C-alpha cells in the first residue's frame, strides 16, 4: 500500500496543492494527515497565502483517501469545514505487515512514546522538522515535516511509504 504523510498545512493551500500534484501523493492509496490542517495557531504569524477555506475544499476532494488525526491547532470549528473526521488524538493503521501509530506529536512523540512493539512506526508532525530514525528497541520514529511553516532550517516536506520503506520528499 502506498501512503502519503502530510502534516502542518496550517491553512496554506498553494503548498498543499503542490503536494497533491506530486506522483507520490497523487497515486497514494491513503493520505494520512498528521494534524494542524486549517489554522496557523497563536504561536505562528499568519502564513503567506493563508486561505483555510481553500485548504478545506482541496482536502474534502480527497476525503475518500484521507485518514486524519487532531493537531494541537485543530478544533471543532475546523471539523465543521471538513467532510472527514479529524478530531481523534491518534489512530493506528496496519499496512504491509507494519503498524503505523499516527498522532500529531504534541502528546505522543519520541520523548513520550506510546506502547509500541518492535517493528512499529510512530508517525507524528508538530515539530515541523523532518525526522526518520530507529530507536534502540526497534520502533521507527517518522516525522514528515511541514508543508507550510518550516522550522530548524528544514525545507517544505511530506512523507511517502512505498510499501517497503519510508522517505521524505521536499517541495521547492
């Protein structure tokens, strides 16, 4: 199963549209959204090209492929604009013999791991910094980075599971 991981869109439609046009996302069977979809949050300035209504329309067009979890900036009013559930604090996806624990990252993260078996993958956003590493006990930590608000010198990025491996893709 091909899975695209997107996080921290923060209401910026141009970068979402660019990601949705990339082959890895366009042909993915599932699009996993790791939170912070529409609102930029009180700690961030208003991003350039901020348009949460357009982001909602773009995401709603993909609703049949989306599995989403709640970010720390996602609220009930965001849910009212979206045609798929976004308010779960986490979800679990089994694919290709792997267990993917999906969360935003403000609760469960590499410093506060959920109880996961060796071979599982913890997927989270929140930091806006891409990460791919394996713990000493065999859990993979994967952060696709942010499409809209870069931190730590990172590029705009998302993640792809191709059925065998995880990878980061960047938007220019």
